[in-house]
C-alpha cells in the first residue's frame, strides 16, 4: 500500500463574534473562493460534498484529486467534515472549533488532514515511486499549509471588515 499524508492544525483569533465565524466556516463556497488549489466543491442531493483539489507538488508535479466528504458535525461549537464511509483512496477531513474569548473575539481551532492511499505508487502518479511516500507527504504538507495560511488570511480579512 502506498500512502501519503498531509495535515495542518492551528489556532486563529478572529475579531468578530462566534456565530459569524461559525457560519463562515460552515459555508463551503468560502473555501472555493478563498483557498488556492480548490478548483470546485459540489454538494450532491445526498449532502455529500465533492471537493476537487489541484496542487503542484514539487518532485511529482501537478496532481488533481477528488474527495467526497459528508458533514459529521455542525453546531455552535464545531463544524466537521469527514470522508464518506465507502471511501477507500482519498480522505479529506477538516474541522473548526469555535470559542468566544471575549465580546467579538473568537478563537478558532482549525484542522485539516489529507490522506491518499493507493495499491501502488504509480496509481497515484507516474513519478510517485521515485519520490517515495515521505518526500511526497512532506511536500504535500508544505502545500496544504500554504493553501490554508492563504485561506486563513483571506478569511480573517473578510470576517473582520
């Protein structure tokens, strides 16, 4: 089994109320419009969100992957999306927890994990076998971190105006 993983987790302080922040993170359109690499997100009639992510991974090159996720939790304190139960190859999970620290100051714990599983490296990309799991995982983590940092910066600008 050839498996590569990437992840990001951080706390972000946003100068607005928790309800506004929660609504923002629950709206997938914000990810499409503000996060680089998210080509599209389509939600089907069953509530499954289909993410199409394009990323240029050093050593490997351009990769396009699709992820099917479903809403696992959506309440005042947390929004979380998990891979659909039948998924065997492309796993995307993201969550955001909200804590109102003071009036109009919300702490967000944001986490995103990506995992790609294939029987062989070539099933992922022609050059994946040459690069290896650890190099691709490290490069994917760098790319995911960059994507999310841009998203968070843009999200704060939008939420705090």
